[in-house]
């Protein structure tokens, strides 16, 4: 996989934060004493699952949608997703005036995910047996109809939206020594690493995947400030044992987006 031809700038990420502040509620940072004891340090979790669609993906979708011209919005938007990205696009389309949105999903997509997408008012198209085939069908749809295609991670504005998480982290926890980021396509770690490289070059950011089949390539030319690893004990053991009822524990501010 190749890096993005044009990675987002810090200016774009700051603009994305301005956009998101008008729409999204802040998400909290929480620390868990059980996890801290098992790891021998203080760990803070950014609760992006509390976003309106249940994941950080809504950040990138909103930042991207805000850049569309009236003519582009009239043509509609299209994407391929079987989950969080599709929900994020559906939410953003509604925020910006009910833009027509079509989401291509694999034929194997879970029925509950289809229902969730349709509840947001999008048109769902089942095509192909895999994400790659659904993506190809969505691209063909965009070419034939003029709809704007929004990629889940290979777009500078999508990456800029995800990178706003890092701005909040730096404001709320400037003393943080490292940030551990889960990796799928690379948009989240790309945006976060870009911010840390620009504003806190001495801090480390790490990407991780559970049971990765192979090393995961970078997407956005983030330089040498990030390393890629896999979760292993004691992380996995501590993580499994850390969850339970929400205790009355410290939070770091309102989340700062």
C-alpha cells in the first residue's frame, strides 16, 4: 500500500477541529485503576465509542463533508463500508442537510449493520463477497452517476478529521509519554502521528493490531515518530481484566474533541 499522494497539513487538522466543534460533543478521557495497577503506570483511554455513531470515524466523515461544494452535495455521496465508516458517512450526510448517500456493503454484511445504516436514511447496495468488491462497485457507481466517493482512510480531509483526536490529547494530557493507536486502514494513526510530529516531536506514537498477519504500512508519510507493533502480554491480560462497571474515577477535562 502506498502513502497518500498529499498528506493533510496541520492547518487542515486545525480547520477540521473547528468544523467538528460545531457538531460533535466532546469525548472523555478516563483512567482505570485496575489497568494502571496491572501495567505499573497510568493509562488514559479516549472514549471515542461515545461518539454519535459509536466510533471516531465520524470525525473524518464530517471534516470531508464540510469541504463539498453545493454542486457536489447535490450529486450525492457514495462509499463502501460494512460498519463504522458507513454509519459516519450517513450521519455526516444528515448533518449537512440530508445529502443523498449510498453505501455499498458486501453481501456477507451482518443484517444488523444493514439496518443501522438504513436507519440513518442511506441507500444500501449489497455487492460482492468482500470489501474490495464492494469498494469497486462503489467506485463504478461514482463514475457513472457523478456522486462523490469518500474513502474510509485514503483522503487528506478524512485523515485530518481523525487527527483532531491528537489535538485534544495534547491539550488535556501534555505530559503523556506515548500514545497507543489501533490500526486498520491507517487513517487514525496517520492523523495522530502527523499532529505529534508537528507539535510534540519528543512524544512517541505507536500503532498496534491484534494478531497482525504482516507488518502494517504507513499511509501518510508520518516519518520516524511512529512504530508499529502487536499487542502482547501484559497488555492483553491487563486489558481483559480492566473492564467492569464504571467506577467514580478521574477524568481529564471535557475531552477537547
